[in-house]
């Protein structure tokens, strides 16, 4: 490692390691699958206060491998993929200009609650555009988040219009800013992660449906686990370098697994019969639209790739289905049954398999998430 790289690493904020986080398997699985395939469409994490939502998301961003970016480019442009580079970089490449490339840590951008649309999308300097005849664009948070993670805490308190803007960019992969007849667009492909506390109000169903996955997290109840979490945190705060060293090999192994899964993903296939059954479950649950079918297919492929397989199994579908569908069900105010339980029951009937008892009790996924061998 060069002295510059060492200085950068030392200057970076110390982050709690992802592999040290105890419990919250649902949230960790949803985040990992979205990193393997960002087209899943992001994660909405709903749960109690103080359950490690922000810690886990920061830990994931810190774990991710460095990506090649065009040097001094405000949009973190990819030097080879036209869908992930700005128009300016694309023009330079077409003209045969030699473009400097540097490795960069994947960005995690925090969206503050009071952010304005200009701060999020960026602004056009009209005076400069008129006087100098150049498109003077001041990039916003969406530009910074390109090829990274955009985290919105308390997304249910954010203005609906802003949530719409974020979801549109996440879905299309582009952000367009128009003002006074001037239009500028730039790539904005990111993993959108929203979190919130149900006590502070629900997100509108049509916005909730746009999130690929919905993870529910609860406060850990077992006293022994709570003690373990408290001790870990205290150990990390007292001496971060020593604590990080303990988890270094696990972190490196998980990072390699993510890279392997991203490379394997295009080769993963899902049998036609399984695809029909996924759609049958969505139909029986009366899920509006086809987003549920598409996301479940993508997520099942991502979990197979994560475990180093090229064929999706019924168990893969079982493990992701609740995450992909629970927030798309129509709410019946008179019904007390948990939506995750409802998804699992329909799944077991359509696929003709027994769902393990502890799985339904855990709202759906029920697997321990480990680093694959």
C-alpha cells in the first residue's frame, strides 16, 4: 500500500465491522442481495429505535470493494460502462481522449431530513449559463451517490415529493434537472436504503411498493445476546484497531464472496416452473402490478449467486419471498395476522413444501446468514 493510500485509510472514519453485527439477519440479507444486484430496487428497513440500522448500513458500505472511477469526476463515472458515466466522459471517450482512472471506496451518502430538492438533485446556475453560455451545474447528493448507497433515515418523515424523486432516480438510473429551458442529466444508479420507525407513521403504499425489499427488525429479546452486543460495542469503542483486526479475515472473506457473486450473477438461471409458481403466489396474495414477481426472481438469483450456485432452488425462493412481498400486500385493518406469516403460508401451499416453524415465527426468512465456504 502506498503512503498516500495509507494516509487515506487512516483518515477515514473507523466503522464497526459488518461481520461482527449480531442478529438482524433479515436486514443483513436484504442489504447484501441489493449490493450483489442493485436492480432489486433497494431496501426499506422498518423497526424499533436503537436496533443498529445506521451502524449496519455504514458497515456494509465500508465492507464493499473499491470501484474504478474517472478521476475528478463529480458523478463517480464508470470508465467502461456508458450507463454509469456522465455525458461529458462519454464524449471524451468517443473523441479518444485518455481518461485517468482511480480506485475509490464505494460512497455511502446520508440524506438529511431537512434536505431541499436543489440539495438532492443539484442546481443549474442560470446567470452563468446566460452570461458565459456554459451549462453550469452544481451537483447534488444524487450525483455523489452514483454507484454507491443512498441512505435515508426516517424516510417516512421525508416529504412525499422528495421520496418520489429518489425512487424515480433509483429506478431509471438517471437524474434530470431542468430549469428555464436548460436541461442537464447525469447517471444516478445507487442502492436506495430507507429506514424508519412504524410508530412515526407508515409510508404511502404506492411509495412503499417501489422499494424492492422490506426488512422488519425487532429489538433483541434474549438477555445473553443483548449482553454480547453491549460488550462488543464497548470493546470496539475502547480500541477500534484491535477489534477490527479480530474480524479482518471474516471481512475479507465476505468481501470476496460479494465480488464472486456479482461475477456469477449473469450465469444464474431460474427454472420456468419455479417462475410460474412465484407468479402464482403473487397472484394468490393479490399483489398489485408485477414488481413483486420481478423482484422475487432477481432476489432468488442473487442469493443463489451469493452461495456460489448457478441454479435457483425452492429454498432460495422461500428465503427471499417474504422480504420481497410483505410490503406489497393490501392492508386489512381488521386483520391481526402478520404479513410475513401470510406470505409464507401461501408459499408453502403453492410450492407444496413445509415451512419450518421457526421461520414463520421470524417473519419469513429464518436463516442464519454466514460467510459461504
